[in-house]
C-alpha cells in the first residue's frame, strides 16, 4: 500500500522513520493515503473496525481485541432525541482503542520493541493494552492526579507507569524527553492514531445506511476523535459514498477552552489560557498540539464551539446515570455540549454524539460528584 507522511502546514514529505514527530517548520505530520474501500466489501466480515480494512494503511496481521462497531442508539435529552455512539463499550473503556489498535499494528509491522506515551488516562490505557497484545514494552506518563482507576488499569496491562507532577503539558514534555531513546507512540502526534479514530465515521455512515448525519457533536481536548471523524467523513464524501461531511460542533469545558477562545476571536491557533480545574479532565488540554487543525475542521464544516460549565457537566452526568448510562465526567461534558447545541438545532436535524468513556474509569470521582446530584 502507498502512503506519504507530510507536514500539515508546509506540505513537506517525510519518510516513516519512526522518530520524526514534527516538521522542521513546527507543523504536525499527516498521513496521506487513498482508501480503496467500497461499502460492498463489508459483506460477511466481522462487525468490528477492521471491516473497513481497505481504508486503513496497515496489513492484514492486525493487533486487535474485536474493537469497533459500537452501538448507535437514540437517547432523549430535554425532549430531543440524539443518536449516541456507545464508545464507552470498547475493550479498555474508551474510543481511544480505535487509534491504539491501528497505531500498534503499524509499529509492530515496523519491528518496534519499546514505546512511550503520555496521557490524561484513557489513551494511556489503550496504548498500554494494545502494546501488551502486540508484545511491545511500554512506558506511560500521566499527570500526578490521574484517577486511580486509570493508573491501575495501565499498570495491570504490564506498562511501566510514570506519574508526573504539574500540568498536563509537563507530562507531555516528560514523555517527549523519554522518547529520545525509544518510539513515541503518541495519540496526538502520530497520524496513525487518527487513521484508527476515523473508523468512527465509517461506522456511523454504515449504521445510518451509508448516509452522513447532519451534525456531529464531539470533544475537543486534543481533538483525536474529532479530527478522525472529520478525516473519515472527508474520505467517504470524496469517494462518493456519502453526500457531505457533517457539521462539527466541538465541545470544551469552560474551565479550559483555548480552542473555543481562538474560534471566537477568529484566530487560527489556540489562545494562551490559565486553565482552571474541571471534572472533565480528559479534555483539559491547555495547549493542544493539533489545535490549528481542529479549528480548521470546525470552520471547514461551518461548525462551531460550545463551552460547558461545571454545573452543566455534573447535571449531564447525573441525567445520564439516572438514565442507566454510567459514563465518565469527560463524556458527560460532551453530552452537555450536545444538549446545549440541540436547543438551537433545526427540528429535523440528525445529531450524532458519543459516550466517549466508561464511568468505571472515574468511579472515585463520580462517587464524590454523586453527593451533588
């Protein structure tokens, strides 16, 4: 198969040498790959994300735990029905398994023996799990205040855990330093991760009868699901499989909203902020490395940003739990954003959003928040 790594900013091409993280100009690297997938190819295949293998730039010997094909279910909030993708049902409890499966398949193909990753929790869990499946040694760097359920999960997979004092950005810097001696399996820097998260779009399209919804409401921390969904629907539209790329509504916590601020000011790069504490730690990214691409994707689809308060996050968490959905607070932030957007949406608009992570990943935090329900 043919693919090219190139800079998203200046267009320079790079060899896939495992070590190159950014272009010399500072731009992020994207992977240019033309899928040969057509809908009829799924006939008789298992219902997982590999049913779209002609759209994925890896071979057939994949690192898998049956991930993908999560249910797309109607859920009613405030009298308005949303279609919610049940991404909390993945093997490690979040959508990050989509990207980790493709990334670790690629690294195993290259013969990589050791990787390092940094994460607020979910990506670290996913990379640790799929590294274990691939037989690759793994070091995961997390902020010191990462929920115990997530750090226990990472260590249970056999990864070496490193707790880093300070901000989420301090954790990323520590991982980058460690990556000088091994491969950085980054869910943010590696374009292979986005090749996995784009299967969200393929699944939604197939579950809707190979059509695209009007609108996607997705989290905007580092933007790995949002950018993957944009990539996937762009490929599907270019191939004539769907008629359009959905409008993208990006959700940030008001306490940490560098992209929403940039969007409101008409800027192409994230603004500098002083982040406050938020229950939605999974999207509390003050300096998102692919922030300019997230902003461009939202603007390209004539979308917008929604910021949600801590009160809205806790309220949506309560309502989801009372409805039988045990999701983590970060996921509740996305639902809060979807509810906010639904109030201004057209009555016949098809809105797709997601439960991005399972509540068991943040059980201790939820136990504290339950007192305020």
